[in-house]
């Protein structure tokens, strides 16, 4: 292949200079996703969908351990259901896509294309729950949702259609419901760390930022390389808001009729975008080994006279690895080894194995690591152990680098001038004292563009005075500009 063709396929902007353009180029040129003719709706190509499958399988496995069962409900929701809970209706109406006709026939009632499933599910819950013996009811569904209201979609981060889980659980008491919070957030946090190599800040959303209809919302907030924060997985304690709206009642052990207590929670494909943005570089995609569709790519290097021998040797390496790793071998004709190296780097394959005549003579392979570019020679007898250790180290290293980035860009300030200066010069997360007054929250957002992303569980030392009004502070809050 000509050098120009390699260059055209590569990333043409630097991550540090034009993050938005770099991010889109990485996603498209690595063949991770593609755009469709529906704005804000993506085509997930095999490598990106494989990441989502790994996430969903890991989360689902943990859900099943704690007794959460999977169900499925329709994606079409009667308008009257949305109207049953006023706060939810007001929160989602701007984003709802409506079905009004079947063919040429106008429907007697508009149907919402699922923005979230509380209303359609809880109409059934009210029929299924009668006694304390029916509780807890811990259901979850994996599906897609549609939210239409915004002008500038960003792949994965802000899309009009995305994939997620919806946990919808019901309990007899508020204490049982709240006990679920830390269990679910821990599952999400561990999956983010162990599979996507992503840290996050766990905390409570303010009343202004909570989920419509929830009593309290909790989130894992993640910092992007452009210093904007994006909300990751979340958990909502809904109290009796929906049980009263949908008449979800039960007879308790004493024979009294009570309204149930409920939770909702989700992880979405947004975290896939955060993963890409966090780990990838100017060469293209960088995938953590545990979510990569292909963990190891073998690239044979040969001339016409030794082609068959080298391919046979490479095939033997493949046979050694196929039971332990997600491995492939690139035997395409008409492409130079250099072109193949660049392509698999662009596509983020964690490890490349190079085998040629020299390696064949020595009984070795050359292992190239995607994140650092480091190359090592390894005897074939020790290759499985070497690769296991290398992939584990890469997974840890990616997380450590992301964790250090989050820590380096989280700043504690004591006064408003320092907050504004830090936001302007450094960006990132600003950890500051707050009096919990909505007016101060609104004023900071109005004057700086930074909102309170959450009130972190790890509070640190409480500042004496509110960052804005100077009254006694009650909590340390995280302020940041966000998507």
C-alpha cells in the first residue's frame, strides 16, 4: 500500500489540539461505529458492540447473583401513562418521540417511544403486587431508549437512541430499598474499573439535578479529556412517588395496606464513549484488554520464497493461543506488514504479535503492546504466560493513568474567585463548600457555566463558608462544566 493510503486512514488531528474532531475521527476511522441517516442514532460495528456485550454480561452476572431477574416491556408507552406522574412528564416531554399514526390511520392515543420505562412497567406492577409475599420484586430489562431534544449529538455521550439497563425494584420498606443503593453502585463501579479501566466520582445529585420523580439520585461522574464531566451509571431512590401514582399497594404482615418503596438504576452505552475518549491516543483507538473484541492480532512477515513456512509457523502460534485469548491472524494478501501494523493500532487491538523468518529460526515471537508501543521478544514456550501478564498489566496501567488524570484535575477551592479562575484556567472538577441553597447553585451555573455534578460520598474536609453566598457550608460539592 502507498504511504498516502495509510495516512488517509489515520488520525489527522491531535487529541490535545482538537478533542472533538479527534474523538469523532477515532470512532469512525477505527471502524468502531458509523453514522446513519438518522441524526444522533449510531450503527454499532462489531468491535463497539462487543464492548457493550461484555459490559452488559458482566453487569447482568452480578445482578443475577443478588436476585435481580430480567424482563422485557413494550417500547411504546400510552400518553396517559406518562401523565400519571407530573414531575416525570415535565422532565421528559421535551425529549419524547411520539407515534401518532399506523399507516394512514391516526391513533386514538399518542404512543411515546420509550424514553424510560417506569410508567409502562408500573402499570403492570400494580396488578402483580398484592401481598408482602410478592416483595421484593427486583426486575431489570436491557433495551434501547429514545430521547430526542438537543441540537448537537455527540456519539455515545449524547445520542437520540442509546442502549442501557433499566433496573426497577420494589420493596416493602424504605430501609430495604435504600439498602440496595450501595450494592448496585458497587456493581457499576467495579465493572467500570475492572473492564473499562475507568475511575469515577460517586455521590448524590442535588435536588435540581436529580431524576424526574425521584426522591434522591446518585451517580458516578466521569471526567473527559476536554475537562468536561459526563454522568455515568446512576441509581435513583424513588420512594413512594410512583407507587402512589400507579397504585402499587400491598397487604403487609399485619394486614395493613401500604404503598411500596421503589428504586431505579442504569448503566448505558455512554460509558463506552468515555472509555474511548479516556484511553485512546493520536494513533487511534486504545481498548482495555478485557473488553476488546480481539485481544491479540498475529501479523506474519514474509517474502514470496518463505511465505508458506512463515504462515505455517504463525498458524502454530495461533493454535497455542486460541484457547486462552481472543486471537486472530492477519493473512490478507496485498497489504504490507507496515500497513497492517498501522491498521491494528488504529483499531485498538491491545497486543500485536509479529512473526517472520528471524523469529521462526529462533522459536520466538515479537510482542508489541498497543498502549505503550513497547516491543519484547518471547520464546513460544512462554508466550501464554507472557501474554496473560502483559494484558493484566495493560488493564491496570490504563486504570492507573485514568485515575491519576482524575486526581490531577480535581481541584479544591475555598472562595468564589478561586473557583472562577480555576474553571477558566484549568477546568476539570472543582471541589468546593456549598450551603445547599438552590439559589447559590443556580447563580454559580448562570455566572460560570459550571453545575454541581454531585455531592461526593468522599467529602474530605468541609470548608467553613459557602463558595457563593458566604453562609455556613453544609457539604463539599463538585462543580464542573458538563455535557
